[in-house]
C-alpha cells in the first residue's frame, strides 16, 4: 500500500460522514498543508491523488515548487503575507492566496499584479472569533471590505473567504465562529464567492457541518 493511503482514506471517510449529515451536494476541497513536510512527503501524497497543497512561507513554497516542478501541483499560500514578499509570491503563480487579511494588503497585491500584468485569485481572511493574535477583518466589516476590494482591485479576483476557527477546546465556540464565517459567505455568494475555506486538522468535521467547502489539513494527513 502506498504511503499515507490508509490514513488519507480514513480522513476522507470522516469528511464524507460530516458532509452527508448536512448537505450531500456540497463538494469539499482538501488543501494538504505541507509546511512541516518535505518534497518527498508531498510527492507521496500526490501519488495517491492529492493535488492541492498549502504553504505558510513564500520561501518554502518556492523551494518545494522548484523541487516538484514536474508535477502539476496546485499551490495555495495560506500564511501571513508580508508586503515585501508579494512580488516573490506572484512570481510563483500560486493557484490561490488564501490569506489576504485587509483592504490595504489587497491593494498592495493588486498594485504588484498590475505591474506584472497578471491577475491573481485570493480569499479574504475573516477573523470571526475576533482574536487579537489572528489576522483578518472582523466579521462586521467583512462584506464591506470584500465589496471594496472587488470595486477597487481589478487585478485581484476574489474567490471567497477564509477563516481560522476559534482557538479553544470548546466545540460550541468553534462552531459559533464557523457559523459566523459561513453566514458571511452566504451573503457574498451573489457577488461571486465560491470558496468558504475553514477547518483544520483539529476541527475540520465541525467546519464541514457548518458549510465549509475547503479544508486546510496538515498534521492529520502527514503523520
């Protein structure tokens, strides 16, 4: 049996069980978070069918993308993006920047994309739990910020929103933060929002039950 295959099948079964409970028509995308994994690990997971991988640091993404340039991997950037790293990230042509955490950052990405004459797909990060140590716009400003980016950043394609669940062991609080995110996503569907990226290794089943259609899974896969 291929490396990771048995474990990955179990994860898929858990996702499927959670998905069927709420919406059998919801398609859930999996982003394998490979920040602590090697190019060898990524290739093993690729060989059992995983295509989308997420990295937190631009330099790590660059090194792994070079090591694996023969594979048509969909690279997602999911970490906090510093302005001085925007050009380097755009040069890597990521499938999706999931962590645009402000109007100001969107404008910076747009400015650099315009210079390079490219368009880039992004998600707006929402800090639904209002935690000070997390990036992202607060939920009450999310829709306004989203529409502002759409109106003013023509080289940026907003594809939806991303959020990190409340940092707590209280499942009800985690659920509440996901429900808040999904409510915003529902409102933004009429403005083209396609992805609601929420749910990580510790809380992905809660996220799926709250409507997530994109999970960012690291340690639960690469173990």
